[in-house]
C-alpha cells in the first residue's frame, strides 16, 4: 500500500492529536494511507452500554473519524473535512478486546467525498467479527 506524502501524514496525525474526544475514547492510529485510514479502539468497561457491549456511540465515532481522515488524505493541505451525513448499520453486538475501524474512499471529490467503513471486533482466540458498517459523505472546506 502506498504511503502518504510526509506533509499529509503529519497533517493527519496532528489533526487526530487535537481531537479530544478521540483521546478520551482511547482511539489511536493504526494505518494511514492515501484514501484509507484504520483507527483502533480498545474495549473499556466505561464505554459500554447496559448489556456490556461497547456503546454504539463509541463504535460510530471511530467509524466516522476513520471516514473523515480517509477523505482528508486526498484533499489539499489547505482544506479540512467535515462530515455531512452518515448511515451506520450495527450488524452485531460490539464484543471484543479491540475494535478496528477501517475506512476507504469510495468516491473522491473536490467538494464531496463518499467513504465506507467497517468496524471489526478482535479478541484472542476468536475470529474477527464485523460489528458495524458505515457509509459517509464528507465535505471539504478551506481552512480559515
């Protein structure tokens, strides 16, 4: 897989570093490539819903952020990305030790970009399991 240009890599890492919600959730960068980003989210009991599953809000945040940064990897340095719309399907209870949200640009654009994301649960001794699928539309905006 191709590597990001150094300025893009730094720009994405710096932006993720400024996202206080991602830091609160413990989300970290796993992979950065042009048009593709994977973010990792560890399981934590304080991020669960009433049945002990990782809360859909945490799962959705990881997927949305991965989509946004996948879109940003293809934008000029003077543009940021904002989510305009997304649809998420929670296809299985979020049970696992670590969750990987991998987003890929499906259709790049100068103004609007469409991305897809898959969130997969990982646990030792168990097969990876898809817990959520997302489709997102993101808008490029000039940085102020």
